[in-house]
C-alpha cells in the first residue's frame, strides 16, 4: 500500500516537472530548539537520548538530500553549549542554568555529527530575545536579564535586549564570537527577530535608549541604524577571526510593499522587514556585510497577500552579488486536508521554481520535525523527485575562490573490489573533502553528472569500491574540495578491469 501511494503521488505531481538535479544547490532545514519544536523532544532527557534524537534528525535530512543543517543554539539569551557568558538552556536540560547529564558538549557533538554526514553546520542565534515569557524568569544570576536589567524591554508578553543600547549590541556580538572562536561551525545564522514584530498598535517602548542615543533624529531611521551597526560589527568580528565562517540571515519574506516603496514587491504584507523589524537587509547585501539571505517565503503561489511567484523572483533580482536562498513552509502541510498545502504539489512546485529560475539555487525547510507529521509517501516523493542525488553548496568566491590541488590517484583491483588510494599536497592542513567519481565501460568523464559520485569523505585518502567487479571496466576520478566547497581539478584517471 505504501509503495502504491508513493507511485500515485508521483503521477499526481508529474505536472510539476522533475528537474535535472544540480551539482550546486544549498539544501538545508532548520532545527528549532525553542519550546522543543524540533529537538530535543522534551527538556531534561538523558544525554544519550538527546544524541540519538539528533542523529535521527540528521539522518532524516540526509535522506531528503540536505547538505546543511541550521540549529538553534541560543533561543533566548541562553546556551545549548558550555558558556562562561550565558546559562545552559532549559529546553535542553529541563532546568535553566544546569548542564546536561551525563555531561557532554551538545554543540561539539552536533557539529561533529553533521560533518560526518558532509553537512554544513550553521549555528542559529536569536540575537535580542531575552525571555519567552516576561512573567516568568527562572534564570540564574548570570542571565542578561539579571546582570543588565537596564537593557531589557518587555513587549507583547516577551522580553528583549534593547538594540538601541550600544553596550547591549556589543554583548550579543561577544556571545556569538565566543562560539565562532571555540567551535568548528561553518556559518553564523540569525533569524528575523531584530526589533520584535509589532503587536497591534502598541509601540515598542524604547524611549529611554532613544532619548539617550537618538540625537533627535527620525526614530525609525535610528532603529534601522542600530541594527545596521550590529550587523556590521558582527560580520567584521567573524571575518577577522575566521574569514571562512559565513554570516547568513533569514528575514521575514517581505522587505517592503510597493505601496510604500517603488523598489518593494507587489505584495500586501501586514508587516515588513524595513518598516516593522527595522532590518534593512538589502543594505547589508549591498555593503557585503552578509554572505547569504534566506527570506522566509511561507506562502503559496497565487497567495493574495504575498504570492510565492512574486516574492521569489523579487528576491532573486536583489542579490547584489551575494547568495539568496528561500525558506519553505513545510509546517503548512501538517494537518492540511484541503487547499494548496494538502499534499506535496505546492512544495514541489516551489522547489522546481527555485531550481530553474534562481541564480544560486537553495532553500531551507521549516522545520525538521514537520517531516514526522506528514505522510511517508510525501517525504519519499521529495526524495525521489528532487533530491535523490547529492548536491554541494554554491561557492562563495568573495570568501575564497582558490581550490585545493588535484589529488594523484591509484586504483588497485582485487577480488573484494577496487581499492582507491590517493595523495594530495595540503601544506596548510586545511579540512579537505574528497569526491570519488566512477565511470563504467568507457563512459565519458563528466564531473557534472552527480549520479557518478559514489563517495564523499573528509580527510581519509582511501576508499574501497566493493561494487567495482559488477562492471567490465571502471574508471575513477577523485577531486578535492575545501571547506568552502571549491573543487579541485580532477585527478588523473585510473581504471580497473573485472577480470584482473
């Protein structure tokens, strides 16, 4: 029955073209820890269960073709890692300020497990949220709400660090840079919460910092400038410490409506980045302060207020030489029995458009646990229709455009298969991934054919192809990729024959 349903869905979705799978495509999913949305399943689990659940999440995403995971490591001025600055997170341990038991470092564990699967790890920070519930503060004394109560503003039932306080902005930068310095992350990722979403007609009560630092200018411009300074300072500190660590931001899906700005999109967004969250994300792209944007496009094609088919090309045309990927609302499929989100068709349509019509294809699913709640047939359709073959994240040549040297390859035939061995000159000792391509029976060598990739592994310079003797002749090529996915020229070709 399960196979029959899968086949039926594939027939239904045949009107959405199954595209040739691309070699370069950012494929990710968010793992939200706030309120235990995605991981861990509840607070205070034993460490081994936390680890098993996280590995299950990664295996889910690997099956879906993902090459990156975006994990929330700082939900509300707390930490899912040992920190001398902020307390352990309640959602991890069940008690704010207490470490996991038995003790381990969750962030190091998660990074290592992601890298084992050749997935980037993007550490996701909520920069200015201090409390999920203003009326309840069970934090220890080292929490920012106790150490710096003058920085804290309560609004809409939550509490926030005031972005208008220069010392507060520097504090948040310090927290993030501590992680960049101590951990082998691939990117820093920020969500859409800079200034909070507007609550009705109630203004955000930041008159104190405005009167102290606003210099009597326009308050909206002052707020935007506060966030601009934060982003500039954060990127400057990241790149001065580790130039290869990316900075990515996931803003709300509407920058501005065209009714307010001719450069804006033909949308009717009730709130926008520029006017309500005070996030001038286009400026950050133009200035080169960030490496990628991941706008949250959680609406369907032909939506009345914010159509996907309007917003995706709008963002694609505002990349300013940086990468734009697209946040996709898988959560809208959960429990949908009618309308555009009932079934996979809308999601596959969006993936098709991203793959066909954007400059640097890429997307992230919100969020991982939603794949537990939709039918396995839908997940299988996504795997088989779009992401059966591997893809590598697009290169960011402004960070690094120099690939490693090509390996030198030797293939040794045996009854157990072909043993591949190679060596490479790597004088700096940088992290290198190796990509093994196999071509059979005199096929032409074409490294764009991702179906010919049989292995991707990090640092190890040997591989046994146990399936080699199924073919009369096999020819191998190995390339080297650095941590920013620059691929070397191919190695020499090396072949084996089945009768050797």
